[in-house]
C-alpha cells in the first residue's frame, strides 16, 4: 500500500513538472533536456592512462602488551585529479584515502587516530565487531589536535572491512573529501585456501567513488533537487585514480570491491560479458563461490571476486545501470540509469599459473530463527526510521547480550535506501518472503532495501554489553544518515536497563 502511494505521488510530481515545463517557452525541449541530461554514461569514453594506485599496507608495530599498533592521521592535502591543477582533499597519512590496515583474527590491535583537521571528526570501523566505546561513531569524536586510541581484539572471520568518519550530521562531507580506507582481516581457514592473496599483485583493493568537479577543479558537493539521495558525481575515482588501469601478471586476480561512494549504487560486471567467481561479501567468504556476471553494491557494501584472464588481453570492469528497486522517475534522478567504465585490466603476455577457485570455501554456521529472542520491525521513509529522526540523546532500544534477534526491514518511499548495522554481521533470512539470492547468503553488515520487498535479517549480539554507549543502525546513503535516518541501540546484560548516551558538549 505504501509503495502504491509512493508511485501515485511520483506520477503527480511528474505531471506537475511536465505541466510547468509545457507552460514555459520551449517547454518540450526543456523537459527533454531535464530528463535526458541527468544520465551519465562513460562507457567507451574513458582514457585508461593512469596506473591504478594501490593503497600501501599500513605500517604497524607490536607494543609491550602484545598489541598490533597502527597510526592514522586525518589531514588536509591536494591531488592532481585531472582537473588542470590540484584538487583540495582530505586523507589519512596522505592526501587522499588512507593506508590499508591488516590484522589477523585473535590479534589485539590499537589504532592511534590523530585529528590534524580544523574540525572534529571520528573514525568508524565499518563491519568490525568491537566494544561500542571503540566503534568510532558519533559518540567517539576526536577534537582538532587530539588523539583517540581505540583498542580491541579481532574476533571475526577473514573479511574486507573499511574505515571512515562518522560525525553526526557531517559524515557525507568528511567522506566526500577523501577520508576512507580498507581494513582487511585474515584467519587460518581462509589462509588455507588456494585463493589469490598477494596484496597489490593478485589481491587488489578496488575502492570506487564518484565525484563531481566545479569549474575551479575542486570537489562539487552540490546535490540534485530531484534525486533526494545526496551527492552524485559524473567522474569515478578508483583508489583515488582517474582513468585507472591494472597490470595483471597472473591467470586469476582477486578484486576486493568497495562501494565507497556517498549515494551511488553500482552493478559491476565486465564489458565483454565474462563471468567471475563471487567469493565473499561484507563479512567474509561465502560457503562456496557463486559464478555470476554481475554484482550490485549499494554504498558501504563490499564484494570479493576472482576474475580469470588470458595472456595479452584487456578487459574493462564496468558498472551497468543498477536496479535499486524504485520507480522510473526516482531511478533516473538517483543514478539508476547511469553507466560507468571503472577499471581496465591489462594482462601480461605471459601469466603466472593460478589454481582454480576451490569449490568449497568456508563453512557458515546458520543462525536459527527459532532461537530469536524477539523480532523488530524497521520502516525506512522520509529520512526517518519508524517515523523518528536521529536524536543523539535517545536510545531507541536495548538488546540483551548473548541473544539472537530477527529484524524485518521495509521501505515506504520512492527513494533508494539501504541499512547498515554496527557491531554485528548478520545473515539474510528472506527477501520478500523468498530465499535470498546467492550474493546475500553470506555474512553482511549492509543491505539494499527495495520497494515492496521487505527483508528479514538475523543477528547474534554475543558480547560487549554497555548500557550507556550505543551502536548505530542507519541508511548508508550518507546524506540520508546526516539528515536523521539513523537510530541507536545498546547491548545490555540480562535484566539491565539502558542508560543515557554521553553528552556532546565536549568531544574527546
């Protein structure tokens, strides 16, 4: 019913806009321009002339307590992004993006985060299971010049995670200027598999972000009035590289795809239609590889794919128009009809042999819905969740430690949305009452929600009880998050009541 109401509103809006345009001189031409001029299509038009930058692995050291210590500094900078000069940027330990942090399951890690900016920021460890006080959300802000040193024990399977700022109301701007990076986790089961694993050689991070530039060559952060999703760019940066190519020296190459964009979804495939093996999603490897030709990623989602190459060939990774499950009008103005050439793979004349992808990867213990302590329902609509906008002083609900919950998520408007949950990796039980497709059968922390197709997820909240420090759940279209499409939950001990979130008068 809500979906039909949204469609009726869309038809009314289209009619009103059409009427206004027809009443104006040259209305038909103007209307045609407004409709067709919003589509971005770079296929066949990208000059792949820059070698893909591969973020360096972050240096680390082991301290006296046996912890692996990393150092990150948020700072300003500038980079030549093909706009005729330096574009002003932000980055960690450099001018744009940040190094790739890497740790093993069971390791204790500590990250010294120094804020070298002129405003407060934070660093959220997206996809990481860790105490709420170390999560890096809006309650763990870092003042200019200050250092924040979260520490935790890595206790989850091998996965491709990432880190980015999470200041309440300003996440969109901080990420858009360049603050983000990968955090790769390893474990023994994944290390035993015959998969490409040499970082920067046959195991490549691919951070995809769209940007738009103004006439001065600076990031243009203007938003479309009609799209309602936030900033949509017409130029892709891959690891901060415009027009990138990757030299491939092995028969198979593993690409760790991260949709690091603020609002845009992608439907990744190859220009020649070849298939690839999807081996992992947000929270780690699948039980077995899924042979496919496309993988759709909404903002914040990740996928690990293995591509087979032939000697001396070139093939382009492409993003086809993604189906975000909205009507034709909303799709047009939210990037749903856009296509991009992303990255050119260039195979050497001779390729080092690589084993085929194993038929079995890692076992995934399925969470049992019969053990769920409760079922919660979430309606996403109008920059709100369940009709309420984010309030940093309000805890929306409490989850009891060592319990399992089912969350039912639905969307009630015509705008694209997804949902990211902090603290846990979840499993998708169903999409519109049906078994989830193969790409949604692994561990996830972010999932796209499409109109009239409610999603049921299940998660276990094993530990890290804290009645006062909340975790977030929110739409990962960052404009929506900043506008209030976010809530807070705490994990409490059995019988314990939620407390009060910390005040934000002073950020530490």
